[in-house]
C-alpha cells in the first residue's frame, strides 16, 4: 500500500510540475498587446491569404489576419478581419493591398496611406478598409485587352511590311540616298563661294566706310554751298541798292542841272557835261555789277575780242 501511495504522490507531483511549466511558457509567450480590429473589404479575390497571415503597415508588421469570409449582405464581397496594434497609425485614408511573402505564394495584408500631406486622423475601431488591386492584379485584368491589342498590332505590322510596301520603302530610301548625294555635291560647289564670303564682307565694310566718308564730305559741301548762296544773296541785294543809288544820283544830277542851268549860256555846258558823264559811268558800273555780281569776288572776266583782234574770227564762226 505504501508503494502505491508513493507512486500516486509522484505522479501528482509530475502532473503539477508539467502544468506549472506550461503555465509559465504560456505566460512568457502570451501576447498582452492591445489590438484594434478592422475589416478589409475585397471586391476581387484574395489568393494566397490565410488565417494568421501578417498585417504590415508601410512594411512594419503590426498584426495578423483573424478571419476570412464572404459578406452576408453582398456575397460578391470578401470580408477579411484583421487585428492591428493599437499604437499603429491607421488613418481614415488608409487602404489595403495584398503582397507576396517571398516565393512561397502566400500573401500578407499591406496597409498604405493614401494622403500623406494632411494631418493624421485615426480610423475608428471596426472601420472598413478597401482592398486595392496591385500592379499584377491590374495587369492580369487587362491581360486579355493587351493580348488583343498585340494581335491587332501584329496584323497591322504584317500589312505594313507587305511586298508592295517594302518595295516602296526601298525606293524611298534610294531617293533619300540620291538626295543626300546631290546635297553633298551642292555643298562642295558652294564651298569656294563660302570661303570668299568673309573677303566680300570685309570689302563691303570698307565700301560702306568710304560711302559714309563721302556722304560726310557732301554734307560739308552742301553747308558751304548754302553759306555761299547766302553771301551771294546779300551781295546781290547790295548791288541792287547800289544800282538804285546810281539811278537816284543820275536823277538828282539831272534835276540839279535843270535847276542850276536851265537854258544857260555855253560857258557852263562843260561842267554839266562832266557831271552827266560821271553819272553815266556810275550807271554803267552798276549795270555791269548787276550782270556779273561774281566780279566782286572773282574779278571782272575777260572781254570778248573785237574786230581786228586775235580770236575775233573764231568767235564769229561760233
């Protein structure tokens, strides 16, 4: 009996010890982190996603997947329940995407921020987050359209590369080659003229300088001509005044002669004749100045030869 009692006590001790060890392991390994529950709504499929799959926020693991099932209200939707660390900054603009865990084919839920500029506004517990398709999902959805487009492109390329089009393309390339050859020949012909162009431009500059100097001299001559014309006008006016004065002197002398002599005796006639001759001389000088005013500046010109003088016969012939 004592052996049985000892065995029973030993068995109870081992059982209690195992339970204590299990409780200790559970205590140290237990997750006492506060979790917030959200629901991810997927309109498409969730391939590779399993329970306990990790949930990552911008690459940082913050929770796991708790449940996966269809929406009772809309069977075309899939509801994925996730438990996320309460300290994780999940905002009202956050959305979910599926990511691949290496090459295993398993997926995880990745949370991303749609608006990173606005102030952070945390999402309420139990909020629903939309599941956006990934790039691979979009490519898979647009795959049939891409294949159709590639097929149409291949058909058009085949039509473009037909025998007639290839022959036309060959003729076009030949024409372009001929045009390039003609252009090269034209450039070679223009090169001598292009080499002479700097010299021509230099000569043109020199000609322009000479023309400018000539214009300057012409302007100076024009100014001198204007001054000379003004002087001639002034002297012509003086000559007109002198002619008027000569006429007035002649009239005065005539009046003086009539007033002093009247019908006088022959003794006073020589004096009066001298006065009359002097008046006529003054009148002839005034007429000569009127006909040749330039004689005041350049002197009186030579008189034409008279009868019996050298050159008279030539003047008569002309």
